[in-house]
C-alpha cells in the first residue's frame, strides 16, 4: 500500500514524532538564571500553566513570540537539541492544527545548546538570530 502524506497525518503517533533536531523555548531571564543554579530549567509559572513547557520549531518560534510574548524585553531564546530529550517531549496539535513540541517535565541544561538574548527593535519586535530547523 502506498501511503501519502494525508495517510500519514491520519495515523496515530505511536513513536516519537521528530520533524527536526533543534527546537526553541522563550525563557524569562530570571527563570534561566535560576536554572543555572538548579542545574535544570523548570520555566516559570506561566510556562507551566498548561502542564508542560511550550517549545516551537524554527518556523513557529517568531509567531509564538508575537502572539504570546510581544514587547517582553527580558527573554532568552533557548536552542534545544530535541535528541537530548526523553519521552517527556510530545508533539501535539495546537495552533492551526500544526504539531508543536511540548515538554512534560524539566528541561535538562545539557539539552540547551545555546541561550541567546532576544532584544527588541525600536518597534518592540523581537530580533531573532538565524535559526536551524
């Protein structure tokens, strides 16, 4: 049987879904600083409101920042190697039916490959570095 993309989308995800290697999280500077002391990133209260840490792919993160963190000047972009995460990383349908990575646990610092400050331009828009997807 030949499976098309539409067939694959309809199938239940029984194995970890892994469309890329680098995923991203918008961290508050204070929470990132606390992680350095604790040895693990737990986010802050708003991160855990849905029961997981919100992450995004390279193609999703800028829209996530615009929708949920607009104008916040104290953000650090965490570049996370998803291959360093365990089964607590789950890809789930979210905005517009797209799959987003959600981490149902703490983020080990060893999975964070880079932490980049996200400055705002004069219009209050976050300035992202080039991202790998």
